[in-house]
């Protein structure tokens, strides 16, 4: 990790793990590019995600976070570069989109059973509900759930089939501070069970609880490292300060609020 204020352009393109890192790399992106028409959204992204770790992708609105997560999850292809996921299982990656849509007339149990039935492997719906704290409301209809409970339902859906990688797009968006803390507690528990978790978030306080943070801006990686490394890399006393120091023109930082990514 560099000690100066910014990566060089070449370094922004490659944030691969060093040989001293003994953790198993489970997802690898190399020189990923993605454009929509004339707009380049991802520009030469190289990242590795290790097992037992939570990686937070943070950045201002429009930085490419959602596009990057969709590429990691395999629901969106890239224009260039390579994505490697050396996993042989029916559901290698569980994915929670930023705005999940569930049938409001279904109960929590019915919703998860429906998605579980789409998988060939045996699925423990009850364990999924218990893991996120929804077991006591298993019979409640989705339309009667609070916003936080719907987020938990989305996380539970992403866990069905025990995927070794879980990708969560803004899992704390629009939630109150207590529910955000609860979600990050759940995320930590998921990673502790030999699972790779990649999430995007505007909640920089929550991101300090993750293992690895990627600061994304204009489709490039400005910085990447542990929260402590990013804070210590410059005259910063918080991850928010490191964020503002790394992003040109000092954009406003949102904390736990909804916004396009």
C-alpha cells in the first residue's frame, strides 16, 4: 500500500493481492472494461476477492459501483478483460440487486421457498431465515414488511443454496442506523462461514467494519486496502476523510442514503 495521496494511473488499474496474503482468492477480475454506448463505466478494473473476507466498494454516485458488482456476480458481461470464478457448484454466487422486487402477496417463507425451488440442490429455507433474523416473521406477507426487513429478505434470498460468494448491492440503503448495524453484523457472520462477501455502500462508517475497501471513482480504482491502511495512507483520521482525499473535487459523501451508483 502506497503512503502518498493517490495511486498513479497504472496503479489504479491493478489492485491485486500480494504473495504474502495467504487467503484463497475466489474471484479475480483483470483489466475489466464496460461501456454503455459512448459512456465508459468501468475502465481497466483489476481486483481480487478472497474467502472469509468482506470487501466494500465505495464511491460517489455514478462511479460504477453497481456495474462492477453486476460484473462480479456474472449478471452483466464486460467489454474487455477477464473474470475468473474457479468454483464448481450449482450456485457459485448469490446476488442481491440494489432494488429487489418480491411479490407482495407472498409470505417470507413462500418467497424463499419459491426461489429455493429454482435450484436443483437441497435448500434449507429455515436456516436462511434464521441467519438474517426473519424466522419469527416467516408467515408475514412481503407487503407488510418494513424496508429493513425487505432488505433482510433479499440477503436471505442471496444465501439460498449456500453460495461461496455473495454480492450485495447497497444492502443498507435507506435503513436507519440500528438496522444498518444489524446488516453489517449479518454480513460479518456470513463471511465467517468461509464465504466471500462483496458489497457496495455509501455507509462509510459501516465500511470500516469490512476487511477490504475499494474506493471507486469514474470507473477506476482510486485506492484499495484495509480500512486502517486507507486511513493511515495520508493525513486522515477517518475513512470519510480518506474518501474525500482520494476523490477529485471533493464530492458530497452520503451515509446510508439511497442513490444511484
